[in-house]
């Protein structure tokens, strides 16, 4: 089965499913544990936070789901030559995060400060797989499906790894850790990663 057999583009009707996938996938993520330090509060507030980003990516980018509903990836097109894209309204983020909003602001400001803006690229703000489905290649399928299209267009990609496990996955797919690590105050690191577009010679025999 190829990656494209396992992945489809999501639409507005999938917003609830996308929210549920990301909520489950990030419930024990190091960065989200730092933003929402109380487990009960995290479980209560995360769905609202991820619904904001699911709706945003559906309206301003692209979202992909695995066919079995186990994984989701949000993609945005970052193009310095294009008009500035809208942002998630701060008042909605504040409402979703509650008393944790200052911590979320810190994360977003640090990520924005380290985000490369010189070249057009595909950006993955969130990719997640339900815990029960992890280890089955769904994250790889989600990324490979879109990376193939970016390679064909000569467009690089960028994301931030929030754990050692995800860092290793992204490295296997051609992402390269950047020189600077984003470290939260008294919190975990995030690893900015850049993937140059892979230009393949279509006249050569394929090794795949």
C-alpha cells in the first residue's frame, strides 16, 4: 500500500475528527505538558485549542488525514512574496488556553522568532497520530504524501520537533535540525528542522 492510498485531504466536515486526533496525540507531549501543567486542565482545554488550529488550517492551508482516521497533519504555505496570511485571533487563543495563555504566548513568540522567512516553504504546525495507532507508519505516510508534492514543485519544508522520537522520524524523512534549539523557560526544548526539496532525475531508474 502506498502512502497516497492511506492519506486523503480533509475538509470542513472533518474538523471534529482532526481536533480529536491532535488532542489525543499531544496529551502527553512535553511542550503541551509545559503549557498546560495541570493534567485535568490540559484535558479540558486542549480540544478547544486544537479546534482553533484545525479550523485555521482548513481555511488557510491544507489538512491531511490517514484513511483510518488515526493521524492528521496541518500544512501551511509560507510565502514571503505573498500578502500576509491572517492569524488565529489572540482573544480566541486566550479563551481556549485560560490561565495558561501567557505560557502559550511564550511558545508562539519563540517559534515565530526562529521561523525562517527568507524562502517559500511548506510548514507543519502540527502533526499527530492517536496513541493506539502510533508505530504503524501513519506519521510517515502523512509526511511523505505531502513532501512528494513539495519536491515536485521544488519547495522545501519546515517544522519543529517537540520530542526525541519525532526528531528521529523527521530526520529519516530528510529534515535537518537547525543550529539553534528553542528552549522554553524552565521547560523542554523544541528542535526547528528544515528539509530542502529533493530534486530527482526522472530519467534515472527508480530505486523505490
